[in-house]
C-alpha cells in the first residue's frame, strides 16, 4: 500500500484516513527548541468538504488515498456544475461545487486541470500552476512605475482578486501562480 | 555520437527570480545584523567563524544533519553541514578564547514552515563564568535592544506546565498527558509516544502559543531527560532539572541556552544514549565528535552558552508573519 512520510506533506497531497480520502489544505511544522517535532495539518474530507485538524509525529508515514488523478480539459460551467473532458476519449464528467472549491477562481475554459477521481466520481480539481487571466477591474495604472514595491488589488475575469504592480491596467492579461494566488508577470501575447 | 539531452537534464525549474523580501526589508536586515555585532563589540565578545562542515554531526535524535560527499585527491569522505557551531565553539573555549560569538548559517534536514527553513541564520554565544541565570540576563538585554521589549519574565518549566495544563511534568504519567491532549482536542494520530514526546506535544500545542504575548518570557530548569548539553542539578527530592532555558515572545521560541556541561565522561554517555535512541527509532547513526570530548577533558571553562534564531528575531522586529518574508530568497524544494 502506498504511503507518504510527513516530510513529503504538501498542499494537495491525498491521504486516506479512517476510510475517507482527504486532501491537505494547510501544513505546518511545529517543533520545540529540543525534542520531538510534529507536523500539524488541516485536511479536507474530499467526500464531505469538511476541514479538520490532525497532528502527526514528524517522520511518520500515512496511507495514501487510492484516488486517480487525471489530466482533463475544462469546458464550461452551466451555473451549477463544472464540466471537464478527457482529451483522448472525449469522455465528459461534471464536478459539483464541493469538488471544485476555490479552484473555480482559476478555471479558464480550455485549460488543462488535474481532476481527482474516487470511485469514478470527481472529488477534487487542481488548476494549472500558472494561468493567464484578463484584468476586469483595477485602479488606473501609474505610468512609469516599474518598481517591485507597492502594488494594488486587481479583479480578474474569474472573480479572483490578486495584487498586481501599479502599471497593470484593465484589459491586460496577467500570469498568476494558482498555488500562492500571486501575480507572476504580464502575459506576453 | 549524439546524446539526447532531454534524458539527461531534469525538467527546468519555474524561474521565479525575484527576492522574497523587498529592498526596504533587506536594508533593515543589514542594519539589524550590524546592530547585533555592535551589541557584542561593546561587550568585548569576540566574533568567530568556525567551519560549516564537520565529520561528526550532532547526535540529538530529533535533529537531522544534511550530508554531503567530498571527493578530493585521495580524500573522499562523508561530511555533514553543521546544525549549530556548538562543538567548534567549545573547542575554541577550551583553547582559551574567552567570550565568543558567531553569527552564520546553519543547516537542518527538517520540515519547512512559517518558522522553519532548512537553512537559517543562527547567533550563538558563550560566556565564561556565567551560569544560565546570568546569561538569561544578557539575552534579555539583547532582546530589549533589538525588539524594544520590556524586561522579560521568568518561569520554571514546572510552573509553566502547572499553569497551563494543571499537570506537574516531573511526576505526571504518560496516560495523564495523553488525556490532557485529548481533552484539549489535539488530534494526535501517532503511536509510540515517549513521555518526553507527550511533553513536547503539549508544550508546542497548548503552552507555547500563549507564552510572551505582552513581554518575552524565559522558561528554565527543564526535566533532566531534556538536558541536551546542559548541566543537571538535583533541585528537590522529586525534581532533577537541567540548567537549560528557552525564550519565548509572541508564542515563538527564540533562543535555547545552557549552563554548559563540561564533564567529558557525562558528555560521552549522552552521545551514546542519543545514538541508542537513534537506533531504536531507525534514524541514521554515525561516529560522534571525539574532538569536543577531548576539549572537555582538556578543560572547558565554566560557562553558559546560547543560540538564537536571527531570522525569527528579525521577523518579530519587523512584524512579519513568517521568516521567509525577511529573507533575500527562500530555498524551495520541488
């Protein structure tokens, strides 16, 4: 049976706990000045969406969830469900809001996502690490400002809000790291 | 013959080249490091810079060293990156250095988090003729100077446990500790917890977050089982303590200090005890440092020593919410 050491824990890793699949949403390392270290995680039950906290002795192993991650193309949202397609077989599946979670902020039609299937149902969706999205709202740009300091909030076409440099304007395409929700750069055309 | 490069070269890494800290923070950090050096300069404490590589790593069963190979001419060996300059500095003390400090990088093969990085800046200093109380006083002066804090409080390990958990750590049973964790909804999954592991769990989860919210606080006189490299003293009929202290501010552990053990035979026993614990828990073992034992035999002056996490101090000074925001770059693994 596959398992992960707590040293391999990172956001998005899938664990099997008490018969349910979970995904790590937050992971921290707690250690006294001397002595045993612990890994404290917040994990989301992929069936119910509920988030719980667990603590492990650092270095221990935890059973991996027997789920299948597949690369699928995001097609569209019908108001209730998000539809994806397996690019080789053209097979389509629909994910509900529990499975999508915050990923909806980064979904752009045609992009390839990692869809996690458990018993053939989608239970989680991870967007690409980097997405290019259009800025739909932000304060007017400041000409000549090219420094890294400062910044301002910008709303993107998906509804996500990220901090961007002052020189970014409405209508521009920006590249965002979906893991941190941080602006990476201006997208080149 | 042509070689297909793609089979030889790993996939390139996402090129996020910008520093993690702003220019303003980097300038403040430079000033902060200079202020620390000034603090020791006016006290006549000499700066030293000992090697980062060693043949004999720390034996502490809860600290893992990063390992590397050296391949010189007729000279190949396994070396380790130091997790603290302690052994080298004790050799300097035994050779007659007097008061010394060192500020530099140390390395740990450990988890990463808001307060942890595998590579970090440590400030370590030693004061001949100081005991742990005298050194706590000096640590407090440094903290007041760097963080503009009030005079620190002091509490024994026993009192801290009694105050926050109602348990006496010196005669509590593992079952009582386990029940306390459960009653405070700590969802521990792990088995095979020794008493000191339970104490560490309660300390990190229940006590630490409440320590030093207004002013810094020292915890001192730890259980002898957690002595590490500190002297041990019989305090009471039911209480054998290690002359060790830690400083907490805003729930964060900042320094760890000892009235230093100078008995080489006792030190050898502790090395061997550590190695046995490593074998029992399936951790790597290696030869321990005979050079530091020889230095203790030659005569380590009666002294106290302390190590402080500079990145955490700077984080608190600048009110950052993690150490990485105060570093030029964060070392990320894939």
